[in-house]
C-alpha cells in the first residue's frame, strides 16, 4: 500500500458549473463544479450561498408573473406587477391599477373626448345603429336618435339603455365596451348593422373599431416601457395600453398603426418602439413614436421599418427589440438585425450594419442588457452580443455563454413555455439571471467572472427555491432587487428564508476526479474543508465513486470552538475504494452566509486495476 496522498481543491467551484466536461484531469477543472445549486461566486472568487428573495407583500393571494420598475419624472420609483388579469402597483401591499379580466373592445375616436364633447351626430331624428354581442350571445342592437345624443354624456346614457350584460364608458378619451363577466368566456363583439346609419363611423374623429380583447384569468406576459411620465404595456391578445404614472388612468395612443396589438415594446433613444403584431399578421415591422411622445405613432417624426427584405435566411418573425451602443437590435426567431442610428438619432435614416444568420431569440423576456452586453436565450443556449462587437470584425459574435452547460440548458428549456421565461440583471453583483419556472430553476451568469482561456465565457451557477419559483426580476434606482413569486413580491436580502415554500439549501459537487491516475485504486480515508460559516451551521459532506449514482455521506456541525470567528475547518473520515470519485457539500441556509474556501481529500493509493 502507498503512502497517504492528498488532493486539494483551491477555491472549489470558483469557475462555476461544467456539465459538458465532467472529468478533472488537471488543476483547472478542480475549480469547476458538476453542481453549484444556490451558490454565487463572490468578489474573491469563492463559492458562497446566495441570499434569499424574502417575501415583502402582505394580504395578497396569487402568483406574480411579471414585474417592472417604473422611474417617475420626480425620480421616485413605482414597482408594477401582473397577476391573473390585473396590473398592480406597490411592494408591501398591492393596489389594482388596470383590470383586464373582462372582455372588452375599444372604439377609437381620436382620444381626448370628455362627457361634454360633441359627438358629431346630426341634431335631428336620424337613427344611428350598431350591434354588440356580449359573452358570445346574440346580437343586441344599439339604436340612437341623433338629437338625443349630441354630447358623449348623452351618447353613453343612450347606449347603456340599449345593451345588457356590458357597460360603456370613456377610457383614455375613447369609447370602451366592457363585459360584466370576467375570465376566458367573457367577450365583446361589435359589428355594424341594425338598419340605421352607422353610429360609430359617424362620430367626429372616428379612427377605428379596434380588435376585441377577450377576457382572461391569466395573460400576465406584459412587456412594459417608461417614457416622459407614461407607462406603456404590450402583450399579444391585449390592447396596447398607456397609463399616466401619477393617476394610472388609461390614456389614448393616437394613430395605432398595427391591426391587432403588438407583443413587444421598449423605450429607447427618446422614443417608444413596438413590434410583433402576430395576430394582425405583421411580425416584420418595427414602429417608433414621435420624439419624447410615446402616444403619437402617426405624427411628428414617428415612423416604421419593414424588415421583410433584409432577413438573411428567408421569412422570419420579430421576437424582441433592444437598444445598445447606438444600435437598434431586432431579434428575429432565426436571425438578428443590427441597425445603426445616425448622429442626429433620426430612425428614418438608420442603416443596417450587421446581420447574424441562423441564430435567433427564443423568448422575448430573456433579452437583457447586462453590463453593456446583450444577453438572450436562443434555441441552443444562452448567448451574448458584446456591446462593441461587429460581425465583420475578428470578435466572435455572438458568444455562447452557456457552452459549459449546453446540454443542461437545452433539456431545461425544452420543457418550458417561452412566454414565461424571463431574464434579469442585478447591477450590484453583475449577474444576468434567466428563469425556468417549470423546472423551478434559475441560471445565474456571472457577467464579469470569466473562465480563463480557452473557455473564455462567464461562470454559471444555478438556483432553485422549494415550491416557489422565481417568476420575474427587476431592480430599482437604489439597487434593491425584486422578484415575482407566489403571494407577492420578494426582495433579495439576507440569508433568513421565510420558511416553508421559500426554504432552500446550497449544494455543491466537484467533477469526477481520478487523483491524476485513473488506473490505480484509491482507498478514500478522510476530508478536510475550510469554510466561512457560523457555529452551529449544519451540513453534509457527500461523495460518489466510479461514476455510480449512489451517494455516501457524513453529517457535521460547525463547532463553537472552531468557528468562533466565522471561519474554521471541518473534517471527517470517509471510505470506499475507487478509481475516480466526486465530492460535495450540502447545507441548509439558516440565517447566515456560507463560503467554500478550500477542500482537501486524503486517500491511500492502491494497486493498478485493469478493467
């Protein structure tokens, strides 16, 4: 038998997870992990436990699927969230601001109408008609005598007397018909007819009867944008919405150029940009608003861009928009277009300067600008486009940041609904995170902690949260980081979990290690690990052998004597003879941070084993 031999894991796992290369053949792979669950990499390059998203909301029952931080004109913040057909504001308590659970339909009369505004109907006995169906029922005829409806107050009263099961009011200066019921069976359908003169098209400044919006108990997949005191919201199947930041009153968006409604909206370069009206048959046009007036889409220097003739691989569809380094990035499903704006920032003069073929975006809300780079989820992994990169340069564009976890990422997102996938960025730590709510998993990309060449991509870890997946992410002006979750809003703060559904553990495993000689048996003897933890912290040391799934383990407690100053060493005996082994830890998070400083494994070399 040989002398006792030790192997050392300096800063174990400091380069994050590698599920593609599972064998530690030299020193660098010893700094990789096969698992690093609920760990992050700190400023010193050590794995440590992540903090918890602690529940901040009381008195709310439901699941928050989308969150957005709106910056008000006075510099304050308003956190918006969406759950079960309602947009809310607030953190500690949620206030309903926009309820879209009922089916509805908007008649655009140019906005700005009030009760006293003249309707434009003839002041005589002319009969004006239109028809409405509520919740799929038979047609009800609206019949109005012109002289009885000279103002909108009179018109609303006359319409209300003719319809059952629905209401009509002025919302954002336009007529809005709303069903009295809510949920998926709630609907409004306006059609011309009834035998008289067309009521709606006769109204002064009539623009259009917009596509009806069905009722819902879900549809929380809004994309929000902020511009000049207004909050804009877009989602497929819902009317494009603008709210005032102070009152949350819905305001009219003049001259909406799409047929149905866009699914994409961003604010950038002093404008609102929108795209992806799939229901209207148009996923190839980008629309932009007048400068500093997001509600004006058909006046000033508002305009549009049809990209059908520049897709590099035939027909494609816009999934997302982003703005970086003076460029508009149009992310299609199978390709990406980069337009550069001129010095005067006039979109009408922007030029196509780069094209990325055979790679597109799989999830709108995966698109995040993180530390100046653009991150997104594609069909084969997580990618980034560097902020100054050009496809004609020698830089690799884009960079596949998930290549060390390629198969794991593919398997995870194959089971996800892409409209539920959301990315986020935490500037304080420079993490790009991407959730997978079905798998209850978050990929954490450590943007500025790059694995040395030749790998040269950011280190990654994963997170999970028992029974309560993280649904969406946003950060406020003070750097506080929030998530949407069951029963409200969670804030990233501290290591004391709420208990129950938000309890979590940290788990780490090394790669398989052959002690630099897989041909010889190793008789495992003991381990020693230096940790930063408080006395009383419990944990489990684990090991596997010879590629088998069976887990061996020994429990330990950080003693008060050894860990009196928050750092100490735990050690213990281990056993089994093997050719290769994998080592790991598991800790319940119980109020304090846990950091892995070093791990040493001791084994006695045995005979050469020939298989």
